[in-house]
C-alpha cells in the first residue's frame, strides 16, 4: 500500500513511497504556482496505478496550499485531461 504523497522541498519533488520504492514528480516553485516538470515511477511499480496516484496526490497537496499548477510533464497533462475536475488547478 502506498504512503501519502509528501513534498520533499529539499529535492524539489513530490514523493510517493510504495513497496520500498519511491515514485516522484520534480517541480519548480514560484509564488502561487508549481510547475511539474517530470514524473518518474520505478520499473517495479509501473502498471499498478502508482504514477496516477502520485499525480493525484500531488495535485491535492497543491490545491490544499491554494496554489496553481503548470503541467510541463506529459504524464501530468494526461492525468489532468482524464480528470476534468482538476482543470481549475491549471495556471
């Protein structure tokens, strides 16, 4: 079972740990906007929905902080397109 997504500000990435591996989404931050630049899911976790869980958890944290997102990562754009309720987060 994956742990909740956490913001590892020291590495500028959101992380989701599952089965001893860490999936992450790199970002850059500016006032009020988080730009998601790249997501990476370890091979052992692929095809299990961890990437989607990472992105959805990341977007939930961004929403909770009252920020917007710039999805420069193609996978993040894909997840947002699959979830129209997230469109209001896109800057």
